[in-house]
């Protein structure tokens, strides 16, 4: 099986190494190559092609502007307004706001009012119109399912149309059953994309959506060729520069993640300066959260601190959407918790104050969760309980599950925090039982694409407590379970090394300590775990 997997990976890599000359006529500078012909006038077609390339890299704002430019160039270009409607639906991201739905529905009305040039164009317009139909009364999941079904029909009707195939694959990925751990729909989408790949190796959507199809621990290695290729395909798209780090993070390739997110953050910053002078960018913040996470896994604490200082200097953001909210809530807590600075975590105030947190209760809850962990681990049980109450209040405001079950994620957070409080109150047996349950709940949910990982994995916390109580063999098993989901996490590796040493497994202990030393080769601040590793390796 390993040889088969390796052959598949090498084959995919080879496709991305070739000169994709068949698509050079449709290349869009810095955004990849897209071939989506329409009946629009030539000037509008050029703008439309650029807009589609932006759309495939989730550059929604710039894509919308380019689609509107196409409509202005050719008032008879109905597909320009199909494009405007497509920028309002964000598969994989959070569902559209009411304002986005209103604008998308209006764009569909405009597209349908213009006689489309071909039956194919009419079918694309009809498919997205299904998503916006009756949006005030029909829930998101039902409309996403209707759109997926409509795109399936478009794909079947135009079986040789690459764009129909690619957009159908994306529609599938935007309407997943999060409880399905066989990843059946993700695999089906990847199969479609891999069929298109030989004809469209420079297409931004193919690489992008292959990454999303395989953004799971069991599948991540399959997307490594796409991750290596995507930033080269669309170097002018901030999201394209960031997206490979989803796979790098899944595989514990921290240096690659740092390179990816550094480039993405700078690109997003430059774009914000062009489109929204004086504002930070949500794409920039998203990359910065991943960047902080990666730096901390290498012990590069000073670099992580500099990223946080840049985040803290922001006074506005181009769009107060979910990725910005998550980064603001999670990144400061990561810095404290990953370094085991419990008092710092307990004293971090959720912010910034100018951000509209009322729109994002599920993300604000993460900041309070970090405070609860820090307080409980520092022995301030009263503060920890207050933070758990704050989490419960925010959970009551979380909307019904649309793209991800955030309510259940918050339940797992509360369970973890309550278990830590019980542990601090010396109810250690009960605490460990509760924490196993919380870790199972967290693992069952998997992570949302907005996050590189939990601010502290519940399974790793369980392992820490088992180690503290002397249950060294159980701790080692828990650390290894955590590492199966998140390879090369600094603290899980350090914990596994110590647990293995305490159980007398010298082979495992040495292997984990060697991995830890590799991770900390360029550490920027003293980490006691690295001192332990050096001491152990010097004496064993």
C-alpha cells in the first residue's frame, strides 16, 4: 500500500512539473490558467476569466469587482452576474450573511433577466439561482444541497467541461456531513479533480480543492503534491499562498508552513493597503494564526511574539468575518498555552475591543476557553469557573450548525475546562474520566478549516494529567494518539519522550527526544523540554 501511495504521489507531482502549454492562452498573470469560455464580448471575456481565477482562490472581493467590470464592458454578459452571485456563496468557509444573500439573489435576478447566449450559460446561472432561492425562509444546508444537486446535473450534462467538473467538486466540499469519518464525499470530489488534473495542471481550483478534499489526518499526504504546486500556480493570491499550509500543518512540516504563511500574510497586507488603506486583512490574520502555531512548534517564541505584536497593532480590518475573529481569539492564547504559561493565559483579555464580537460567539468562546485552561492549571479555580460560565453563555448564542457544529465543539471545550477544574480540586479520578470523554468529543468533530489546530488538544491535556499522576504508560498512549492526529507537535513529542523514558522504553524515549531536538534546533527562547532532551540524550 505504501508503494502504491508513493507512486500516486509521484505521478501527481510529475503532472505539476510539466509545462502546461495547453492553457497558456487562458493564463491570468499570477493567478493560474482558467479556460471558461462564454458568449460575452472579448473585453468582458478577459475580465470574466480573471474574475474566475480569483474566485477559485477565494479572492471574493476582487473577483466581485472583476465580474462587475465584465458586466459594465458588456451589458449583455449574463455570466458576469452569475459570477457576482458566486462570490456571495463561500463553500468551505462560513455561510453567507443576510446582506451577502440579498446581494447574491439580486445578482441572480440580474443574470436571469439577460438573455444568456448558450444553454450551458443558462444552466450555470440556474444552478447558482437554486442556492439563493427563498433564502429568507429556507435554511443554508437545504439550499447548499440543492445547489450541489444542480451542479451535479450541470457536470453530467457537460461531461467534458472542466469548469463544470471543478465547480461541482467544490459544491460537494461545501456541503459535507461532518460525522462521516469515511470521507466519502471528499474522496469523490478528489476523484473528479484528479480526472481533470492531466488537462489542467495550472488551474488554481484543481490544486486548491484537492487540498481541501484531503485536509484530514488520514488523507493529508495525498494532497502534498497539490500543496507544493498551488502557491506556484497562483502566487498573486494570498489564499493560494496560505492554503498549502493546511497540508503542511497536518503533516507537521513547520518550516514549510512558516514560509507559506509569511508569504500569504505579506500578500494579504499588500492587497489591503491597495483596497482598504489603513486596515489589516482577514486573510492576513488567518495566515498569522497559522504562523504563530508553526513558530511555537519549533520553539521560535520570539518570532511568534512579533506576529502577535503586529496583530495587536491593528485598529481595523477589511472585513470583520470569521477568520479574523478566530485569529484574534486563538493566537494570543496559543502563545501562552503552548509555552505552559498558565498565568499569562488566565490574564489575556479577549479582544481587540473595537472588533464586533457579537457576530462571532463561537470564536469569542475560544478566548474564554484559553483563560479557563490557564486559570485551572494555575490553581485559580474561581476564575476558571467564571470563564466556564462565560463559555456557556456564549454557547447559547451560537447559531444552529450550518458548516460546522460549533455548539458541540464548545461542549467539548466546557467539558475539558470543567475536568481541569475538578483536577485542581483534587478530584483526580473523576477529572481524568471526564477528560477522556471531552477528548473523544473533540476528536469526533475534527477541526474546522479556519484553525490549524486546537489551542491545546484535549487529548494532549489528558496525557499531561496522566503523566502528572504517574500513569506513565497511559500517558504515552495518549500522547501517541495526539501525535497521530497532529504529528510533530512540540509538547506532544516532549511529553511522549518523557513518558517513554519513565516507562523504561529507551528506544521510544530516544526517538522522541531526537525529534524534539530537531524541532528545537533553532529555538529562540529557553524551553525546559529541550534542556531535558539534551540531558537525556547525553546520558543514554
